[in-house]
C-alpha cells in the first residue's frame, strides 16, 4: 500500500506555482514543473513562509513567500494545520 505524504499548495496563480510536501520534519519545496527546489527543516520552512528568504525555481525565478499577493497564498492557519500533520 502506498503512503501519501502531506502536501500543500503554497502559491497558486491560476495553477500551483510552489508546493510543499512534508516528510517527518523535512519540507520539500517543488515548483510548477514538479522540480525539487529546496529541502527545509521545520524552522527553515517557517522562516520561508514568514518571508525571511527566497527560493529559486528551476526556471531561475526567485520567490519570496512574504512578498506574494495574499490571494495566491495559504493562510497562516492553513500553514499551521499543515505543519501539525
């Protein structure tokens, strides 16, 4: 039986742009082309969603989560629920 890891769309602009998959205390960030662009520990993941640093996607675009439009992002409550899974 396959086990599905928890996943959340972090950014969506008429389609998912950044997603995070949780595996234990690691958060695997993938871009819209399903390429892994970052692997973060929980504290680093929290810093990323707070906008403390950016990630670069496989097409060379920089994404700072804090700078993105609120309608494209998950709410703080949704992020916290994902972390607690």
